[in-house]
């Protein structure tokens, strides 16, 4: 049975960068699913729990009785100012690996400051499940197989043990909920950041099909939007878990914007249609009072912070191969101590950015209390001026910055200096201070020619491979505007 669960090829929503959107919009979009759940309970009061066959296990009378007589009316963690909810997304019935949760997000809420943090966990993270090393997205499937209806609670246990925090609640959704929802609101418009093609997207009869997206605004129906969010093997820098999480957050933000623009919450008929879809494809252990609390909190959220665990250069994770040949991710340091600390301190640490991942403009005043030596920097010379990178290494080193390597840029000449954030674990406060020092913008979208797959067809040399040091957290490319 376990062998069949290891055939993994599904995906859902997660998180990323939406340009020119304020933090409040991004944060609220993150918990839009919970807000919709609140509407579901308030309007219908018939949440349904599902076992491994996705069939209802309890009726309305048992549900109402549970809501009325349930003593717990507040959220666990409220008194500690940290409420943790596990958000799980899976394919569901009719998909390959229907109970493998390919979206795994720990949603943390800090009521005192109206902050929300999203901690995105890759599906391939290796953890211990029943004394064996498995991918973390197997937890829900295993819990359902052992005890139907217990997948969400078993997942909570595994995530809690792995990351060292209490996670009392879960929300599980499948693809159909989001596909139907997007179709019911007439589609959503997403500004696709860059063109990409995925030739290995899951297709009918366990085969593959090709999907393609052009950069720029596109209005998508439910199926097209899910293709955009689920793609895992795109070219042009779109083949990573991190890139997928970025697209998924774009989808969430676009969905929330569309629902607000058409007045969804004030349209009873549309709400009922939405509820009908959601009721078939969502499971949670949150009760009515807790969902109402979350719905009210959604209106007050002011700041969101994001922490993505990935295997990018300098990230928290590294890739390896398990005993069965499966691709797995494990902590770069060999244990989970650093990751546990980052998760615990997500509202305090510079690892969690209060800016949604987008192009970050230089700030106007430096932060004097930060430890600038904590940022690993590579400098590349994007001009024909010999020795420029070495001179700037000396200049920045004197100021306390940690320059781990210098070199020449693959592409020359570069008109303007730019600073690229290479992974989500970069101390952004230090990076912002660096942008002030160099009077250069801080960017999180890496150009095509810096991707490992890039190979200039106009040259005879093979230029594919790493274009920067894998240990660097920030890459500075000096341009012709460099003094």
C-alpha cells in the first residue's frame, strides 16, 4: 500500500510575489480560504468530514450538535499570541496520488499585531513517518490509510514534531474546490511574470502533456489557473518548488481580487454556489466560533511575512536521493535546529520578509543594528573595466560586508548595477542596507541569462550550469553606472 502512495505527481497552491500590491492585500489573500470557510459555516452550517473515499461521514444533526455543545470557543495559541494552522492542498479523487498533499503551508497568526506569516514547506522534504523516511506530503495519505478521516490530524502531528511548534488546527482542500470557485466567479486575471513551457505536466492516463504561458496579463478559467499554479517542470526558471509557490500566491491574490471586485460576499446566489463547491472538497477541525474569529481577523491583517524552505543556493535545504531512489530534501546543516529557530522566530527574524516577494526598491535610511557580516555576497563585474569587482570587494569588506567571491558577469556590458536576492533565507535587512550603499535596486526576479539552463546559442561554448556561487545569498552585478 505504501508503495502506491509514493507515486507522486500532484500539486496545488502555495505562495509568491505580486508586483505593486500592498502587504495587506497579499496577507488577506493568504487566508482567503479560511474566510470562505467562515462564510460556509455562517450560511450553511453543514461542514462535512470525509474519509479516504471522500464520502460524507457525519450528517447535519451531528455537526450542529458538535458546534453547539463544543466547549472550545477560542483558538489554541491565542493566549500565547501565536495561532498555527496547517493548510494542506491535494489532488483528491480522480488524480494520481489523490491524498498526497503537494501544498503544505503553516499559517501563523499574531493577533496582537494583526500579522500573518506563511511558512511554505516543499512536498519533497524528508521526514520520519512510522519509523521510515518519507516525503512530508505522504503524511496525510498515511494517516488516512491507517485510520480513515484522520489524515489531517496525523499531518498536524508530523508537522508539529518536525518543526518544533504546536499546530492544533488544519484545513485540507483539493483541486476541485479552487477550479470550481474560479469558474464560478468568471475566471481570474494573472499577470504572468515570465514566459515558460512545461513539457512534463501530468496528463490523462498517467501520461504527460505540454502547457505554455506567455508573460503578461492573462484571464484564466479554473483549469488554466490550476495548470499555472501546479506546474513543476517549466523552463526559464519556473521548474522549482519556490517558483511554483510564487505562482500559487499570484493565483490566490488574483482570486481574492476578483471576488471583491464582483461583490461576491454580497451576492447570496453566488455565495450558495460557492458553498456548494467548497462543501464537497474541504475538511477542517476548526469550529464555527474559531472560523468566525478568523474571518474577522482577515479584515484587520496589516502585514504578512513569508518563509519558504528550499534548496536554492544558501537555502535551508539540500537535495539528495533516498534508499529507494526517490528525490528528497533535507536540512543543509544535517539537523532541523536552524529551521526550527527560523519557524519559531518568523515574526522576529530578518529571514521573514514583511515585503511580499517582488522587486524591492532601495530604502532611504540604513539599519545600524543589523549584522551585515551575516549576508554572503558575490560581486560580478558587468562592465569592461578591469578589476572593478575586486575594488568593490575591498570597499565593501572594509565596511564589514562578507564578500565570498568575485568574478566577471556572463553578460556584458550591463548598463545599471543590480542586486539579486538568490534565495528566501537571505537577511533582507542587510540586503537593503547594501542597496543603499551601492545606490542600486534590490530585485528578486532573476534574469533568464543567470539561470543554470541558459546557454547562448550564438556562441560555440557551452554556457549552461551555475552562473554564481551556490553559497551566495545575494549577487551584485556591477554595471556601467558604477562610480
